[in-house]
């Protein structure tokens, strides 16, 4: 079976490729494109005006690291929602039904429709045009290697079409996944197995799936960090105010959405697990109240009183144990994996922003003055 079942243009190009193979392919493509362009325009090493490709860490990350990772995830995430649903059914967590199957297919048809493909393609082209037009060719404040000639940003942008399109499709697929999980846990009773070794009531497969996104987020975190670090180096890419503020904005967006991406897809499952646990706590509480009533009415019957006390103690222990049942579909291993990768990649960027707070405030002040003139 092919790695991809979809019919969009990028999927057709990557039929038969595994995530690793596709990632390596795009690493080689981007490597060749950059070095051919840099060789043609004599910018592999610094030329006295512009940074050379070999001395520009931002180019290494944005051209050689990010595209292979995104393309690999593009292939991986195509079958991930279906695999996740099949795993939940196989683990006896949810019961399959025509309603769930039909709704899942409806969501999948939307995310894999020609309309979605067209939207992603148009947005990708628009972003490429914005990138190419935003590169200041003659500015002394920008010394990135792609600004050596007007045509270079357009060629570089054209080869970025695959990466940007794949990134947008990944976002569409994650939105579809969130909608699917919400529908499942809102309309189908779940069966939590609190003593399952996964530590998440046998729903840890969801947390494992989300934690696998950490390498994608970590790669984007490295991109944000390197963009801020290179901007503050003596031979930084740019000292243009609006570009630096855009990078700081990227840092805030990352800090906001990285934890949100972890918890948001699992929130509907969290609600279902909490409801499952609370229902059992309520049932136990009712039995406790019943036994308390029996104890008060059996003070003259020592045998009945003793039996009721034993049962009451058992119910209290059961209640305390039930309170510890998991209510999130992830375990400590998944959480540590996700946040360790996501946070470690952004720490250099955070430190750079903190060290250069005065520069950020000055940039805001300069930008504000320019707008008020």
C-alpha cells in the first residue's frame, strides 16, 4: 500500500515515500538549490556586503532542517487520524458505530477536498510572493544571502512552496483531528481502564500521538530561536525594526500555541474521562450514604452494625482510589517528551529576547513613531 491515499498534488508527488525518505529527498533538493544559487552569485562565503550561505545559521535551519521535518510530518499525519480511531476501537475504549464512522468520513472528506487543496495552494503562493517582495535587495540593514539578487528570493520561495503547503495541510489535519475527537467523546460513551499499564486509562494512545508532534514543534522552536539570535549577532541578518519585531512576535506565538496544541486536542477526551470518573464517584457516594443510614438504624444489632461498618470502610477506600483515576489521556512519559523537546528548543530565543528587552522596547517605540508621523 502507498504511504499516501490522498489525491492532492503534493501527495501524488510523494506516493511510495516514507516520512524519512521524503524528508531526505527534500533535504537534498534544498541543499542543491541553495548551493547552486550561492555558487552562481558568488555568495557561498561572505562577499564583504552580504553574509555567505555557509555563515548564515538561519539559512541552515530554514532551508535544511525545517523542510525535511515538515514534509516527513505531512506524510505521517495523513493516516494518523484513521490509525488513532482504529486504535481506540481495538483497545475497547470506544464502541464503533455507523454514526462515528460516517462523521469521521465527513470530516476527512472536508480536509482532503479539492477546496482545501486549493485554499492551501493559494495561501502558499501568496506567502511566497510576500516573502520574495519583502526581501530588501539594496538595503544595508539586511545582509542575508538571498538578498544578493532580486531573482534569488523568488527561486528560493518557489522551492519553499512544498514546505508551506505541507505545513498548511498539517494544520488542516490537526483541526480535523480535534473535531473528530470532540464528536467521538461527545456522542459515544467511553470505557476507561484505570489500571491499564499506560497510566491513562488505556487512552494514552491519544497522548502518545500528540507527543509525537513535539519534534515538529521543536524544529519550529529552533527556527524562532535562531532567527532571534542571528538578529542580535554582530553580523546578524537584519537590523530592520519591523523584521525584528516580527521575530519577537513569532516567539510569543510559539509560547502561546505550543502548550495549547498539547492540551486542546485532548480536552474533549479529558471531559469524557472526568465524567466517567465522577459518575462512579457519585454511585459510590450514594452507597456510602446508604450504609451510613443503615449503621444509624442498626445500633442495637451488633452483627448488622459490624457488617455495615466493614462495607462502609470498603466503600471509602474505593472512593479514595477512584479519585486517583486518570482524567487526561496522557501519562508522564508523553508529557515529559513533549514539553522537554518543545521548551528546550525555544529557551535560546527566550534568553535572547530577555537580554535584548531594551532593543525590543526601542523597536516598538521606533515603529510607533513611524506610524504616527
